[in-house]
C-alpha cells in the first residue's frame, strides 16, 4: 500500500491498485479501507460487546440493529498491545508482529513473511511465480 504502487488509468487519472488482489481504487482512503479485507484488521470495536469491524459506520448499524448484552467471556486480547480479536487465528497472526515470527519463507530468496498471502504476492511480483508456485 505504498505510493510506489500508484499508477494511472487510461484517462490519465491516478488510480490506486491493491498489491494483494489487484483491485483498483480511485482514492487512497478506499484502498486503505479495502486492504483490511486482506489483513483481517478490524480497528473499530463495539462499546457493548466483542464485535469489531473494518468500518466505523458498521458499529452504528450493529448497535442500532439489535443491542447485544455483554458477553460472559472476554474477547481474545493481545497481552502486548491490548488489541482484541474475535478469532484465535487472528490473535495468533497478530502476535507475529510482536514476536518477529515470519513462518512463510520464499523458496527463491531469503525473504520471510508473516502471512501466506504476502509470500504469494512477493513470489508473483519479484520472481514471476503465479499462485505461490502452486498449480
């Protein structure tokens, strides 16, 4: 999600392509919001329960649609930065930021990645290997 990825469409207008899936956006804030679908980031928490979402406006819809009583079990929380998660796999992936663990190794160079999707993107863009070398 860098300025280096900016390009222009046929009409000369600047466009912002997603580095993961190639979807193109007219505005950088839309690309940033879309990128959360790949990272799993949900920065907006419900003040009443453990629900989290990618967009602030979804919190209002969630709260207004059906007020939810407080859950008996606490959300999964990172003990380092206190960020909460709805799924154990999301917390596990997040913890790699703090531990430095990069379990996905590129077979063509020394690069390692936190997420498999980032390895696949790297292999395609740097080594010309589609689908992470599969198929």
